[in-house]
C-alpha cells in the first residue's frame, strides 16, 4: 500500500542531491578538509525609493527663488485662478486679481525688502516656508526685522491657498 520508510528516505536523499547539483555554487575560498563551508549568502533585496514629492519641492524652490528676487510678475504664474490668500489677521483675498492688488499694496508699503528662507518643508500637497526678512517701510524709512511663516496649499502644480503668519505690528509706522 504505502512506501516503506527506507524507500521514502532514499527518494528524499535523491531529490536533495539533484537540488544541490542544480543550485549555483557560491565562490568561496578553498576550505580545509573536514571544515564546514559557510551557507550561501541570503538573497539581496533591492529597495527602490520613489520620490513622490519632487515636483512639490521644485515648486517650493521656485517660490523661494522668486521671493528672494522680488519678482512679482513671475510669481503670478505660480497661482491658480481662484487662489485664496490670507495675510496675518486680514480676511482672505480671492483670485489672481486680488493677488496682483496685494503685490501692489506691498510694493507701496515697503521701499526695500529682502527675505531669506530659514527652513522649507514640502510634503503631500503643502509647502511651508519659514522666512526671515528685513524691510524698509516706505512711509517712514524705518528698517524692520520680520519673521514670517508661509503655508502654501498646492493643487495641479499651482498655489490654490496660502496663509502668512507674522506680527503685523512690525509693519506699523
């Protein structure tokens, strides 16, 4: 009916011997007689990183470059048509025309502005930039140090919502 224990062992040994012959032999230094050889190295798994945020980081770099250059015209191209932008404690302004007006108001309020990014974070659909700035107020000529955090929400490669956090008192008189 069944196979005897001896026959099962004989078949198992034969199968193991054929598997050893078929397996590639690892290259190793010659072993001394009687010494055991090391087991073959474990299979290597190659991990491939996928950079899902590269486009977002490129946009973040573009925002930084244009802000540092004070290039309002080129900055407009970064915004979606129905962008919502909110400065400090002010109500949000909506649309590209509102952004143009905001830029014009800013350029009328300051005669000189220089901003440096302290840190930039780009993840998911959000870019956060911590800015350190020095502005010269047009009305008084006073130079003010300004720290600001900008949060930009991105959709379709464009800024669709942004909020700026800073102390508005810095820009007074």
